[in-house]
C-alpha cells in the first residue's frame, strides 16, 4: 500500500496506549501528569477528528472508542448487555482482516513484479542461446542462478496468504506460464485472470 493511501490512526492509537500507561503511573497533580494529559487530548482529537480512509485506520478509531469507553458503558457494559461493544469489536475484527488482505495483495503484487523481471531476464538469455550468442554450457551456468532465484520468488508467491482476486489471478498467470493448470480450463481461467490484472 502506498504512503498516500495510509492512515496514521494505528500509530496514533499506539501513542495513545503508551501515554495512557505512563499517565496511569504519574503522581496526581504533577507536571508530568499535566503534560501527558495535554498530549493525550491532542492525540484523542486527532484520532476522532481525522477521517479514516482505510480499513486499518477505521479499525484503530473503533478500538480507541472501545478502550476509551466511548461505547459500551451504558447498562452494565453497553446497550442490551454489551451488544454495542460486541458489534464494534466485530466491525474492528472485520476491518483488520480487510487491512491484512490489502497488505497481502500489495506483497504478492510486488513479488509478481520481481517474478516478471526474472522471467524476462531468463527469456533474454534463452534468446541469446537460440541466436548462438552463448554456448549450451554458458547458458546453463548463467541460467541456473536465475531459475533458482525465480523458484524462491514463486514459492513466496504461493505461500503468501492473499485471497483477493488479484492475488489469485497472479497465481493463475504463473500456473498458465508453466502449463500447471488443467488444459481444458486454461483459456477461460487465464482470460479471467488477465481481466483482473489489467
């Protein structure tokens, strides 16, 4: 995910938690308590007033609301015996799952870019072999490290827990490149993958 598409709310929440832990250990009425209170107020205002635009940012806002007792305090732990707290906790879990899926998609896209670069390097070397620019022995010496590097990247791509359409499309493209997919389904599956990635 690019920096332009990243909320600062998770970092602010971490700061707020750290300040809260320090504030709880201060002496009441001390200069340190006063300073931490001012810092907490500033962090809380940022957390609440800055609109979140990503699942991670929204999850941080909800976690802050739950931990700061902005919800869930009425009638022994919230409305309808804690139903409001449970609802917000559930929303937070869902948003965190979405944020993790987005991160995994970014990771797998970066790995796929590396895979494509390595594959192009191998194709260039292969064309040099066909044009007799390199001997078979030289080709093997040069291609072995390239293929070993690509194997590592492929392993990482298939091990990355990305369940988004883009992540699956990348796996299909690699499978089709090596003709791993069932031939009867290759064209339709590959066509769909190409549409997702275009």
